[in-house]
């Protein structure tokens, strides 16, 4: 599509536009890409019947890029405009580049409308930010798996004879992963555990296994444990404290 001028902006298409001049912005982006190395993939999603994948949470991305953006005279805005989320990369000169993406339909299991909206916003902000700044925020599952399948004929036939497991919807996985990532205190895990119980999932349910795995990983990171003797979530006690109580 041919670029057009409107309201003083250059529109490459209805979802991608920029300021008339971008020389200073482009210089700053070159500097940003030279300064930025990588973002820590601090979250692990272990989905049943699929290889686990690591990704960088929105919090971790912002922690990593904010100082470098500021050093380069850049900042990012992500307003929600109607049914779209817009990502704007701005330079201190006033030059900018922006694009918008439609909000994804989000329907988690056992979640409220507000929780679904929050999960969708976080999901779209993370992906849009990665696209705007060319950030690699997730592992490349295809690259990891290419050329590594060496399945014997007998095993392959046996696998094909079994009914295929019901795959988990990625939106559901991301919604629950977002909930788990927001847990910071023992009471947060108590609340989430009650919410999980209300779903009345079977013990072998793939979704239940995924949520429990994600919660356990998050609890280990925060030094929180579930005390079976009291039935509550609590901060892990130092070894010395535990020995004294014993």
C-alpha cells in the first residue's frame, strides 16, 4: 500500500503510521539495538503434552529496556484505543512511530470479565512491545525441535493408536500464567488455590497439572511453601528457626 499524508502524519496503512521526519528516531533506535543485548526469560510455562517454553514477563521486559530507552532519548506508550492497543515509540525530539493491533478475544476458565480483560491487555502489550523494538522474548520452539525427532517405527505406531490428548488453549494457559505471575504473598496463593478448587477439575486434568506446576515454580521463586500440617501458605522459615521449633 502506498503511504499517505494525513493530519501531518505519514500513514503506511491504517494500523501503521509515523511522524513526517524520523531521522532522530531512527538514530536512537540504532543506538538502542546496539546497547540492548537480551531480556531475561523469567517465566516458564510447562504445558502438558508440549515442550515447556520460557518467556519474558512484561515486568522483566520493562525492567531491562527502560534504562536503555532513557539513555537513547526514547520512551514507549501503549494506550488502548477502542478495540485496539496502540504501541508508540517516541523520541525526545517529538518524532515517533506507531502501530495498532486488535485486542484478542480472551476467555479463561473460571475467570471473571475483568480478569479476562487484564490478561488480554498484558498479553497484547508484551507481544506488541516485542514487535515494536524487535525483542526476542520467547524461546523458538520450532528451532529447538527441528531435526531432533528420532522416533522408532514401533513407538510411532503405538503413539498413533492412542487417542490424542485434548490440547490446552493458549489463551487459557496465558491467562492462568498471568494470574500466577501476579502472586507475591502467601495470601495471593491462598486466593488462587480457592479459585482453582472452584473449577472442580479432575486430578489428572492437564489444566490442573499446569496450574499446580506454575504455582509451585512461582512459590519456589518467592520462598513460599504450603504447610500441610496447618493447611496454609506461608513464607519459608530459615533452617535455624525450623530447628528451634523442632
